[in-house]
C-alpha cells in the first residue's frame, strides 16, 4: 500500500470526496420515498455514464477496443455498481442511512481479506490479519447481538448492505485483473455504461417505466447522487489517487461515515443505537491497524 505525505490540496479534495459520498446516503434515502431502489440505481448509473463519456470526449481520451475490455466493463459494472448499489439502496428502506454508511466502511476490511485470497502479491500479514479481525468485530457489534438471534427484515437489510461491501471488494480484484492499463475515467465510464444497460431494463420490468414526473425533492436528490456523488466523485477519486496515493484514500472511508450520520440525524431525524457507534469505532480501529502508519509512528517515538 502506497503512503505519501498529504498536501493541502489533497486534504481539501479528500474532504470534498468524503462529503460527496457521505451525503449520497441521505440523497438516496430521500429519493426512495418516491421511487424504487432499482429505479434509483438506474438513474444513478445512467446519468453518471453520460457525464463521464462527455468528460472522456472533451479530454479526447483514447477509447477502448476489443471484446475483452468490454467484458471487463461488464464484470466491473456488476460487481461495483449493479450488486452493491442495488443491495444498499434496498437496505436503506429498512435501516438508517447512517448505519448503512457504517457497514459501507467494512469495504476496506473485506477488500484486504479478498485481495489476500485472490491475488498472489497481496499477502495477509499478521498486522493486517489483526486489523481484519477487529474490523469484523466492529461489523458484528454494529449489527447487534439481538439481531443475530432474531432474524427479521432489519437483519436481512443489514446483511444485504454487507453483501454489497463484499461485492465492492471483489470489484477491486476484478479491476486489477481485467482493466489494468486503461485511463481510469474511461474505465469508470465503461463500467457505468455496462451497469446502465442492465439496470434500466431491469427497473422498467420490475418497477415500471422510468419517468421524471417526480416531486422536486426527489429530482434534486437524483441530481445530487447521480452527478455529484457518482460522476464528479469518480473524477475526484482518481485525482486524489494520483496526488495522495492509494494508502491515503483509506482516510475517505473513515471520513464518510460521520458525515452520513450527522446528515441523517439532522435531515431525517435518524437515531442510531449505541452499538452502532461502538461498531464503527471498532471498524475504524481495524482500518487504522490495517493501514499501519499510526503503529509505525508510535514505534518510532519510543
């Protein structure tokens, strides 16, 4: 994992990215008051794909050729958009947006474990294993022992969101194997296009024709999470990756959740159980252990 010093520009972009993604949980929940989860995802991937292709055209980035690349886009779209976006949107019908964001933070934990299992150059070191174990303890704590004992729709929604994070982690491995060498903006546009080809017909069949005859509140929510929290966020993500490195991007994972929790409480009057906060604290600790920098600094200070 690459660790670089973080410049002022990188910090500002990290905060902007965390804010965009943190507020996405709120905007999606608002849209779900009027449209179904599959339709919500169809809007998200469809409009964002158009914006990113416009960006690719303006930048005159080389377009991908060959069936293998488009198969890569399809697999990435399914793993990084279709499955997690749909599962998390459905889960938000039954659990608070803040809790969804807490489970979303487990993506990095699952990512470390899955990469170690599927990639030869990603070894599960003792430190990472401890971090993964602490992170898993955080997930179990956030779910709540009582929900593990009595399985209901809330439990199913929590598991659906967690399944989405596993899909995100698998997408990371898929990208390394299938999309290496592509301009990241082109890869994102192709991935979203493949997702749109799946989600728009699926939404039409399952939830009815897609239309824009919606309340202004819903329209603005869709505009935000499609253009801001998806298209713009992807461009910001790759900018931060280039400036600060992959290791520093883990900070975004920790910054998203507090933003989502505050917005959910402020706008939707959501209240989370104490175990949710304890679970997030354990998840954050697990990510800090996996990252390793704080541990290295404490050792150096001795």
